[in-house]
């Protein structure tokens, strides 16, 4: 490296470092804002689901899959039982 260009190279690298740090701070700030917004939206969504009674709480001895059987799945089981008779 030519000694007469080292000063210019140092200034260039310092400027690049400053620009990269500014970009890092800006992106970190934006990420934090988005995380806060996501948490707020998830809380609102949960409260909405809770208000509509769509959240399910675990009951003693009952699995979630047992709670969420659709009428169609029970109808298929009944139809199969009828065919076997």
C-alpha cells in the first residue's frame, strides 16, 4: 500500500464505519418498533378471540384434539358404524 494513500484510505474507512453504524442503529430501531407493534397486535387478537369465546382452555383429562372434533368427522364415524351392522 502506498503511504501517500493511507490517509485517504483511513478517512474513507472511517466514513464507511460511520455510515454502517448509522444504518445499524436505524435498522435496530425499526426492528424494535415492529416487535412492539407485533406484540400489541397479538394481544389485541388474543383479546378478540377471548371475547368471541374462541380460545380454548385445557380441561382436566381432555386433549385439544378431542375438543375440536367437527360434526362431519363424527358423522363419518357414525356412517362407518352403520355400514358394519
